[in-house]
C-alpha cells in the first residue's frame, strides 16, 4: 500500500478496498486537520475536528464519482475549501467570526512574546482568503496552479492573495517582534 499513489489508492477504495482508504486517511490526517485548525483559529479545535470528519465522510460518499484527472490532494483540499467557505459564511451571518477575531486580537503577544505566538497572532489577522492561500502554499506545499484548482480562483487572484498575505505577515511580525526576527 505504501508504494501506491494517492490516486491509485482512491481508485482502489472506490472499488471496495478498505485498506486503501485507511492508507489515504493515514497519509493526510495531520496536514488536513492542521489546515482546518489554522483556517478557523486556535480556539476552534472542536469545530475543526467536525469539519475534518466531514471531509472524510464526503470522500467516502463521493468515492464512486472520483476520477484521477487531478491529484487526489487537490480534490481533497477542494472539498475542505468548500467546507471552510461555508463555515465562514455561517459565522459571518451570526457575528461569531467578528467576536472570535476580537478575542484573538486581545490575546496577541506583546513585544516580549515568543515568535511562535506572534506568528499565530499575525496569521489570525489575515483575511480568510489570504490565510487559506498562504497555508495551502506554505503549509500544505501546493503550487499556485493547484491552489487555483482547489479554491476555484484565477491565477492572478491567488498570486495577489499570496503577495498580500506575505506583506501583511511581514508587517505584523515586524511590529510585534521588531528587529529581533
């Protein structure tokens, strides 16, 4: 099983091989969970877990319609992306998102805080689309063209999101950490 590509494993799973699903789950569980946790914020562990499980339910439900035209990870994160978008829409309509952003901003570290906390704080201040593009590129390792497929955006939009995310992170970290970077 370890030598098979994700795409081959998914095809095998769609043909009834449960071991193939177990291998896919094992390969992608940690990065996918971190993606949700970082998209929703550190205080949203329970909701990140729920969305994480929803992705795997959808993989199971859609196994018969899967075609290896694109990389499995692109398909997987495309599902995850839509769940995150739905979650942000729900939170925006109930004002929970704005409240959680204010709570996280109050908890930001001061100049003496450690770099890890400063990075988390600055990440939480990014606009959701910028944060998502940044995480898909730098955490999950997707190329910009793959990010375009995942989020359904044009290359220019993804490049702009990545550029603004980097600029805002750089500015925020400079303010929080000063010249100690």
